[in-house]
């Protein structure tokens, strides 16, 4: 009888520990979702762009929208010369730097 009572107490404590652990995990999940939602609502974005005779790649981000901090890497096609920066960064005011161009070499 005493062994059965002890076993029930241990099982009760284990169930209580499991419930506390699950509630902690649920709280962390909800906090993560809330912070992601707040970032998406307040994060600045930049438009996707293209440059004639160039390939533009967005580093560190593989989907739209392009958030502040995203870097655009620009590579001119062969036989074209780059005028302007090869890397642009999305800032709160739009893409940084001057407009890059790829001009044909003579």
C-alpha cells in the first residue's frame, strides 16, 4: 500500500513537471512568433530591382520582401564595365549608394 502511494506521488510530480515544461515551450514559441510579427510590421523594406546587362543577387535573403539590412550584389555581364558600387544595402531610406550601371566596353 505504501509503495503504491509513493508511486502515485512520483507520477504526479512527473506529470506536473511535464505540464510546466510544455507551458514553458509554448510561451517561448508564442514569444518568438510575436517578435517575428512585430519585426515584419515595423521592418523597412526595399524594392527588388534590375540593372541592364547585370545580374543582381540578394545576399542573406531568399524571399520577398527585402528587409532593411539585405545586401544586393551586382555583377556585370562579360564585356561590360561596372560604374558605381558592386554592393548596395537596403536602409531605412531605400537602397544605399548611387545607381550602378553596366556600360559596354569599347
